[in-house]
C-alpha cells in the first residue's frame, strides 16, 4: 500500500473534496476511485473521514492510502487474422 499526503493549495479552496483530491493525486486516481476510497475510509481530510461533497480550505491535509495494484495475467491469443 502507498500512502500519499497532500496539502490543499489556495487555488483549490472552495472546491469539493472529490474534485480537489482528483486534482492533487493526478492521473494516479480517477474521481470514481477517490469516491470509493472515501467510502472505504482510505481518504481522510485533516485526519478524519469526509464526504465527497465537503468543500476544502487552503492548508488542509489530505491523506490517501492507495491499494497495491492487482497483478493481471494477460497472454496474447493468436486469432489467425490476416491484415
């Protein structure tokens, strides 16, 4: 598991927590994943679980625990197509 800690910058003040978290975490986490992590208690604001609709303030601390990636066993399949 990976733990990420971010401080809410002034330019994100007033935004919904799920929007701000998506911006701060970048491409690592989608907004749907942010909401799932919140529901599971894996994303906190100032040390407490919070609702996605909560409006953030500059200087608040966001902590998210990202689960380890699930290994995927994919193997190519010969479809016999001639292109």
